[in-house]
């Protein structure tokens, strides 16, 4: 009896545990003969797990009081959220929503100039962690430009960010550059450099240009689900180092990154 060909949809359903037992068995036989495909799906499964660890805690948060308001107020709230969502989509600031309650959204809508600094400052670590979780498990395309084209990578990212941006050298700490990519920020371009060590552990350096209103320049630590992040501000630039390693090791790498990064011109 001939079976239906295994499709990309089947593979994604397999990762999401959505296949019937018979079809799942067929996919497993398919993967047993294709180690590269099996490795790609393991990376997707790891990505799903990490994203779940980042966002599942939101499910336990209390429902904002405005969402339980009388119908008239609820309709006003719905219009407000719809308008704000359109603004976010057009401005590329979707990552900034997590962690903000209804009242925070209203304050941004009413007084965007005052709310913007807090929005960017509190979301820097989270944005960096999400970008790390999304791209670090990738097997075939973890970066857009590889380390073998570092000159082109530096020129491209520097042009897009408007300042010279160079990847730190972390070889003495056991981490080699894989490459980098361009990401969207709330107000402009973001650069991400990715590294790995001999054990396959990956870490990313996230460089944001969204910090011009943020005066908090302290060296800070955050834990975002399975990802630890050290981050700091230098002028309009925000830097964040993310990895799934312990705080002590990450602090050692973060110190090296901090010492090497030139102040953007």
C-alpha cells in the first residue's frame, strides 16, 4: 500500500504533536532515513519549547480591569486597542507588547512622547531574548551573512544602523562568530551577531538604536524564560547579550563584550 508523500505541513504538525499516530509513525520512518531533516525538526522543537517558556507565564497574569468594564467602556477599550495595534504593526514594534497591561497601553496612546522611553527601556532585554530564541536554534540559516563575509556584514549593518558596528572578538572565551543579521526595531534597524562554542552553545549580541530617550545606563541582568540576558545603554544604543548559560559565565562574556564595543560614531 502506497503512503502519501511526507510534506512540510506534516513535518510541522509532527513538531507540534498534531499528527495521528499512524501518520506520526510514517514521519518517524521518513526522518530515520534523513538525519539532516531530523536535526532541523529537533531545532524547531527546541525553538517551540523556548518560546513557550518565554510566553506561557502570560497565561497566569490577571485580566486587566478594563477588560471587565461595562459594555460601553469595553467598546471604547476595544477601539483603543485596535488603533494602538495598527500603530504598532505599521511601526514594527510588535515585540514591545509583552508585559504591558491595559493601563500602560492607554498611557502610550495618550502621551506617547512620555511613555516611549519606558517602553523601549523595559523591552530591550525581552526583545533580545525573543530574537535569540527565534534564531539561535536554526540549523541551516541562523544568520543572514556568515563570518566568512565579515567585511560585508559590518558594512551592511553599519549602513543600516547609521554608525560603525563591529562584532566583538570572543575567541579567547571559546566563542567564535557565526555571522549576523538585520532585525526590525520599534524605531529603526537592529543588528544581531551570533556566536557558538565547541559544544554548540550559542549566544547573541543584540544592538538596538531605540534608546535615544533612555537615560538609564546601568549594566543590568534579566532572566527571560530559559534565556539569561545582560544589557546596558550607551547613548542612543542599547546592547544585550543573550544565551541559555548560567549567569556567571554570561557575565564573564558580557564584560568582554562591554570592553570591546567602540562607542558608535
